[in-house]
C-alpha cells in the first residue's frame, strides 16, 4: 500500500464524532496505525483528507 498517514499536527479546533464500521475495516485501519507508529484517528483523518483533496482536483 502506498498510503502514508500525515504526521501528527499541532492541535487545532476539532469536532468529535462516533462512527460505526465493520470489525474487518477497523482491524485494517488499526494495523496501518501500528505500522506507521501513529494513532488510529490520524490514519482515518489522513485517509479522509486525501480523498477530499483528490475529489477537489477532479
């Protein structure tokens, strides 16, 4: 996989939300976090930001 999470940034104003996902998806995202020595949250946010950036470029 070529995806790399962004480095953890300084704290910015943010909103907390709960999401529900399949156990298999959670396991995959958690493993990416472990492999990159970062948090689960950082992985999810990095993926979402990358997706939105790609959509804006289209």
